C-alpha cells in the first residue's frame, strides 16, 4: 500500500508570496493532519481535516489555511509568506472509523519551504 | 494543556550499549501515546502506539513501555543504523491533535 505523498518536496518563495502544498493520504484514510516542524519549535499542529471538514485547529494565524477534497486529498495554503514560515511542512493521515477520534498517524516525507 | 517532555535531548552510545529514552507527559485523559523515529530531512516513521499503563510493545531492538506519567523507549544492543531522532507524542481524550515532545537525538557509534 502506498504511503502518504506530498508535493512539492522543496519550495523556495519570497516574502509576501503565497504557497499551496498538497498531500495525498494512504488509501482508505479519511483524516489528514498538517504539522509545521522547525528546529526551534519542533513539531507543531496546524489543523486536521476529516470528510472535507476542519475538525481541529492549532494556534497559527489565519494566513495558514487548508482544505480537503472528496477523495481525502488535502491542500494547505500559506498567504503573505514571512521569513519565519520557513520550515518542513508535514502531512499525516490516519484511519478513522465511524467518525471517531483518529488514531495512529502516518507521516509523509514533508515539503521543505524556504522563504527568502 | 497537554505537555510532553523528552529526555535526554541528545544521547551518544557505542554500538551494543543499551539505554533508555524517557517521555514524560501530562494529559487530561490519555487516548494514546505514540513513538516515532525521524531521520534527517524525512517525515517521522511510526514505531509504536501505547494505550494504557502497563502496556509494552517490542520491535526488533526497541521496546516501549508506558506508565501513568511516562513512557520509556528501551534500545537493546543498538546499531549505527538506529541513529535518528526519536519523537514521543500524546493524544488526549478531548482533542484530535497530537502533542509532540522535542525529541531525543540518538547517535550510535560503531
């Protein structure tokens, strides 16, 4: 079974631009979560989507947004990029049964974003 | 608020020298505690999920244990390929997200 895939793997942007990252979950997984990982803050939760609805959100500004499609694929958007947004953005998927809380999350390889 | 503290921050071992990594947590009702391994520039790789105090799980040279306040990841006779950052995370009963610790960076020298 294929794992979680993320595109692109690397991205370079300049301040003020916006960026869209994509995530395809493991087949059959309906929950997708996004995380930001930086050397100083570690792994921080951005948001979680299930059945095209955002179920939970971390403490990030509104510049960070996401969405999920009917096939469970998800996109994350960051508008008005700042230097501090440089990070590894990780997507994770999990199998959710009957709308219950998600369990073990499986991560993709991440998208490395550099903001200049 | 859920919190996870991992120690030590870094650990250097000789090949074959067994040791343990610690993950202390506070959570309002534990749904699950998770261990991941992360290699540089890659996404975390799932290792174990533990659900209740007293539970233990093993995989090759790794063994994870859980109490009501902490979890240990025991590494027996490590090899250089075990070098990685080991992450611990908890999921509470009242939320859908996972709270991660800062990780322990393990280096195993041949």
